C-alpha cells in the first residue's frame, strides 16, 4: 500500500525553517493558510464566490497571489490601506522570482520580515519599498512622489504640491546626513535608529504590532 503524500513537503518546511524566523509549526500553519487565502482571494477576484462550494474553492488552479489578490489581502488581513504605488512595491518584495505571482515559499519568507523581522531587517525592507527605481537611494523626487500620494489634499489649497515640497525639504534636513539631496541606506538607517517613528515616514508598508501578534497567534488554529 502506497504512502499518502503529505500536504506540505517536509523538504519545504525544512528549507523555510532555515531561511526564516518561524518555527516549523508556524511554517505548517502559514502554508495551510496560504492555500486557503489563495482559494478565497482567487475566487473573489473572479467574482464567483457565491457560485462555488468550499470544496470547489480548493481546486482553483491558482499557484499564488497576483497583484490584485495581494492588494486585497494586505488591506483585509494586515490593515494596510496604503497607496497603490506602495502595495506594488510590497508585492515586488514578496515576489522574489519576479514572475508576477507570490508563491508559497515566497509568502513565508516575506512574512518572516513582515511579522518577525529584526530592526535591521525592517529598516532594509522599508528602504527597499521606498527606493522606487531600485538604484540604492531614496531620491528627493521619490520622497515627493511618496508623500504626495499619501497626504490629504485640501480643495482650498492654491498649490497643494507646495506643502509637499516643504515637507520633503524638512525630511531631507532631518535624514540626509551627507547633504546630497537623497537618502542612502546609511542615511536612512542612521535616522531610524535615532528615531524609530521614521521607519514608515513615507507611507505604511508594515502591519501594526497588534495585527502582527493577532495574525501569528491565529496561525496555530489553521486547519
């Protein structure tokens, strides 16, 4: 009699255990949750949830999260209601294969930083998110674009961008250690280590501590 193939590969669990800060039990829970969430959000993205039974949902031929599914997941599961420019950057951080889909292993590896990252890992993560063109710097133009997208505009403002430009100048004076009108990783890291509230200065890209703890605690209950 042939052995039943495990739902989650032991090799996958072992590899992810070596690459992340999760326990093996947490990894199993995250892999189970991944399959459920892919089924749920995949069904929602095709607007056919009501027509499917829960058994049918499991058979949806989706390998992972696409951009739309992941954007909805960030909002619903992690409370991240940020601008599209940032959700796309977060998606790219998780999508290490750069194939437009977040796969099971990428999900777990990304969440390791997202939920259990050290201060240094979280600083590297947020710097990567804000470095929109991946050139190793957060430029003045990128800071302007990020702040312009996340700040509320007031109709009575004659030039709403003027306030954004002033804020950019204030940020650079505070964080740009070498006064070259852009932030290197060293600039960014030094500023955050001095004042941790600057970690998400250019827009939300991490879940709150409360949501992170709730999510981690719920993993063990995934069937």
